[in-house]
C-alpha cells in the first residue's frame, strides 16, 4: 500500500530532475565507469540483497528466483 503523498511525489520528481541535470553533463565514458562500479558493488552484496528483497516482498527464499550469477556486464 503506497504511503506517499502528492507532496512526496513533487519532492521526488524535483530531486530526479536535479540529478538528471547533473548526470547529463557527465561524459558517457565516466557514466559507464560509474555504472560498472555500481554493478560490482551489487554483485559484492548479492546474497544480502537477495535476502533483503525476499524479506521485503514477504516471499519465501526457497521460491525466490536466484540472482543471475553471470551477465554480460562487468
């Protein structure tokens, strides 16, 4: 059940716009480096993230799809 208010949405949209305004000034090569670093950090915490996402969805871990072990990224 969503708990956000219209004011929360306005704040989030404004923050996203500010972030995009900054992000678009960053070179594509730097954006790629930054996104690869995010991916490395996600992979480094994969088991913890699986547990947190499973708990958040109230889904038994045994039926939660396994995290992709490999991908083309990275």
